[in-house]
């Protein structure tokens, strides 16, 4: 059995990623602002500092992916 089919499916999912993420611009911006603000004062980020923003982005992306699932 070949692993080629697995790679083809993975590539197809990755090709959809930019289009799906484009619908979540507001959540992506909020997460980016949080990460930038959290890292401005120090060289390292602490875990779960931007958890709320990340979860909102993840939920938006999951909704977009579910809506376009073939």
C-alpha cells in the first residue's frame, strides 16, 4: 500500500487553508495583537497568555472548514 494518497489529501487540505483563514481576519488580527503585546516587554511568551484569542481563531477556522467540507 502506498502512502501517496495520504500526501495528496494532506496537500489538498493545506491548499484550502489560506481561503479558510481569510474569513477569520478579525480573530487572526486580535490574536496577532495579543501575541505582539505579550512579547513586547520580554523575549519570551508565557503559555496561555492569549488563550482566549487563540480559541476564538480556532473556532472560527473550524466553522469555516466544516462549512466547506466536501
